[in-house]
C-alpha cells in the first residue's frame, strides 16, 4: 500500500477534482493519506502496510481495514491490545477487543494505546450511514419507541454532561463532569440542574432506558454516565449541539 499524493493527475492534462474528492475511502495518519482498496486489505501496525511506529509494545500487524460484502470493516488482528472507535459526527464510541471486528460508516477516529504511547488515526469513508426507513402503517405492538422530544434546556443539560466526549474523540466516560460542574457550565443553580436532570432521566426511563432511575434497594449512582451513553448512541445529541451551551449560559429559565 503506497502513500498517496495525487494519482489522478498526470502532466499535460487539466487537473480535475482533488484526490480527496475522488477517493472513496482513505486513512489519515499524522497528515499522511493511505487509500483504501476494496480488493486489498490495509494492515496497520509496527510492520505492516501502514507503519505506525517501531514501538515494541505494538503488534506487527494490529489492525486491518477490509471491504467485506460491500461494507468497510475494522478488524483487530492482535491478541492483546484493544482499539477504540469513535464516530466523528456523534462521538459514539465502541471498543474492539482482540479478534473482533466492527463495520465503519462515515468519518471515524481510531484510538489505541501501546505501552506508554497513545495513537490516533482517522478513517474517512464516503458512504452514508444507514438511514431509518419510515412506513405508513406499523402493526400494533411492533412500533419502536422514539426518544422523547426535549426542551432546549433539557438538551443543553445533556450536552453539558457530554461536552468532553463531544469535543475530543476517544475521551472516556470518566471525563463526564459532576452535577455541580455541569451546572456551573450552564450558569444554573445546582437545584435547577438537579431538577431538570431528574425530569430528563424520568422521561428516558419511561421509554425503557435502564440505569436512570433508582429502584428499591438500588441507587442510580451512575445515571449521568448512562444518560450520556444513551444520548450519544441514539444520536439524541451530536457535536452540532455544542452551541446550546453558550445559548443557555446565564438564562433565566426556571
């Protein structure tokens, strides 16, 4: 696999669309671009098509990106190191342990750690994400519940909790701020934040999301983390919602 400059331009011809426009899929690592070929997998590691580093903690062949049945897949060929995949537009994260694989849709960031060093590469896929198809009639008892409609303030609350994950791909859920820090970010009193958090958690719990509401003998101690995980996975919020934080700061909403 070779490093790309612009294979579509030849001397003496008029230059057409850029290589980034012509390429269907490619990997960006430290500013270098590697084209993905449906006929030939791209191996990533210490001694592979895409050489990451001579880090002895890194597998010689760690990851493989391959086209299978019309989809691009990220495959972990290692036997020790996991990789984290983050959807660039939503911040949704998934872990790929050794021996497993995950389909890739749209721009994706792959983060992994070998020894003391953490690496990050971007996989750019031009194919769109699968779209939900609506139908006119749904048999009784088979309709899927949708996330409830939220007020601007409720959405801003979730964004305040998810802000670290939305700002930087690969950020762990341990970075989710506490209630007081999130309330300060919004310019709200803590009592207002906690009241709205209760309301949001109740609304999602009513549609079947677990871990958001305490039960007899069981406290919902991690409900902020569970709320953020569900909101990102269900695309209730995306990076575009970060603007809500500035609009909500200092508002007098009761």
